[in-house]
C-alpha cells in the first residue's frame, strides 16, 4: 500500500515593510521638534536659573570690563574699560550673550531695537560677552553682522556674571537710574515684554 503524497507547503512571500504614514507620523514628529525648541529657548533656562529674586530691589554690584566694540558710553569709558558704577543716573540694561549661543542670536535684534527706541530717553545697553579668552576673534564680526549698535564688553574674568549669578544665557539684567536691580530675565525675552520692563525704569 503506497503512502499518501504530502503536498508541499507553498512558500509565503514576506510582506514588505510599510513605511510610516507621512500624515500623523510626520505631524507628531514636527510637533516634538517644535516643543523641543521651545523648551530649549524659553523654559529650560528659567527652570535651571539661579536665585535671581535675591538681587531684585538691591544695589547693583559694580564691575569693570574692557570694551570690545561700539564704545557708545564715552562718559563711562576710561582706558578702554567701562565701570558699571559710572553709569549711575541712567537706566541700564545688561545683555549676557555669546557668539555660540543660538537663543542669544534670536534675542540680540530685540535688544538692539529696544536700545534704539529708548536711547534718547537715557537708556544704556551693555552687551556682556561671555566667550572665553581664546574665543573672542569672532565677536566683533558677529556684532557687525547683526547690526548691533550698543556697547559690547568682555566678561573675561567672569566678574560680571558672578555679580548677578548668571548661569544661563541669554540673561538680561535691568537696573534703575539709582542703581537698583529692577528685573532679571533668563531665556529669550520678546520685544513686547522687554519694552514694558524698560519703560518702568525710564
């Protein structure tokens, strides 16, 4: 008696891998990227900032730094150095930044617009560059490219950063005419918000 023939199994072709849908998947990916950028630009600097509140209403500590470019405040510049204390009687905005800082690039034009808008009312803006000593060659070209018009100082010894516990950039410090700290903001500040803060000290 012959054994029944076993029919060979048909080979099954593997299903081709399906590419993720360009619809929902793409939209979610873009949303994640955007949220990440917002977190890095606006939220993260505020979460990991130092205790800036301790400085508000207090006398602003003075420091003396070398002028890198745009020496606008001639009355306070001696031997190519500027002392913050010499500007008492004028409202002062300090802008801490570096050439390698992406959010600083976004905020720099805002700060310059505020300066041009209110300098006739006495506002002084000092850009405090925190690039390391050996990394300053590109500072002046960067300032020129951005069209910044306010005075740029170099915090070569970190004295200006330590004075206000600046640990993240960009950071803005606003000082009243009588030398008191009015506001400290870390992260990118909008034109509208900065204009409102500055008007309070004019």
